[in-house]
């Protein structure tokens, strides 16, 4: 992701490197202690690997812990459906679900969140703040609201900045373009396939995206993979920089 002069959390973003690493170590140790006491999935894995999380005294010590793969997560869900042993709270405290995108059925990771988790996921607003979004800006939200990561992290992240985006992910491309022209936009959150479809439709209608939406200042993408030449072409077509946001699996 590109980082501009926009600052979302000055107290954190202006820390020195030693201060950042000291904060990371404190939070890591606190998290490891909590998981060891409350989460069988991690505690059992550490025990099987002969690793004591209390021995993590530096950030480099993190390498001692066994890596958790997607296959481990899926196997955990199958063994103890629907959340797996990773669920560190009572199931009655589950407030919201996130399912990883791009796959279906038993190949989807299930991430359960408490109310506090849901509010913390608004930290994704940093992605949009770094992309230049301000509280009075207009953003069009192209990803459908569902159990995907688009709703929790990204939708709440945008709203945490102070602007409620208008939602078009449930519509066809012609209707989206119509609303985009009616309400205008300063920023856009979109998946690569949808951005490609919108671009093609603009070309078919004889008006380039940049001519149609001259006020667009940034595009934030996530949810799918894309080659670098695609990003470069889209930036030329829309005349706006493209920024990357993390998806469910990364967060």
C-alpha cells in the first residue's frame, strides 16, 4: 500500500522504530499469555512443538512458534465445527462472522468476532486515510455487503473516518455508473474484476473513466489477486492511484 502524508493515528504513526518494536513486543507477549490461558488451538500446538510462549522475550523469538497454515485452520473447523478450537470465547459471545473470499464450503476460513472485535476492525479505516480520504469525502463501495471481510473491516473502517459510503455492490455495472455520476465520488473501494468491468463499460459507452469521473482521487482494492500491469493500466484509465487493502486471511 502506498503511504501518503495523510496521518490516521499520529500518536502511533510517528513513533520511532525502537518505540514501535517495544510496543509490538508488549502486545505480542500479552496476546501469547492470553492465548495460552484461553485458547486450546494455540496452546495445544505450542505444547506439541515443545514451545513455551513465556520464552518469547524478543520479536525474533517469534520464530520459535510453529506457523499456522490455512490447512491447519480448515482442519480445526472440520474437527470442531463450526468455529474450531480457535474460538477463545463462549459461542454466545459471537457477534459477527467473516468468511474468507474466493472459495466456498469447507474451503472457507471461518473467523468469529465479538462485539469488541467488530469495533476494532474499524482500524481498516487507516487504509482509506492513507489513501487520502477525509471526513467530508464521498466514497462508493462496490463490494457487496455479506459475510466477507468487506462488510466488517472495510465498511466500518470507512465509517470510522466519518463518512457513510453509498453501496452499489448489489447492482449491475450500468446502474453503478449511473449512481456514481449522480452522487459523485472522491474515492472508490472495489475488487479488481469489478474495476475491470466498469472500465470496459465506460469504453463501450464512448467515455473514458477519467473523463467521466474527473474528481476521483484514489482507488482501494482487495479481495482478489492482480498483476502489476493491470494496476498500471487502471491507473492510466482512471487517472487515480490504486492502493491495496488487506483481506480476511491477512488480518
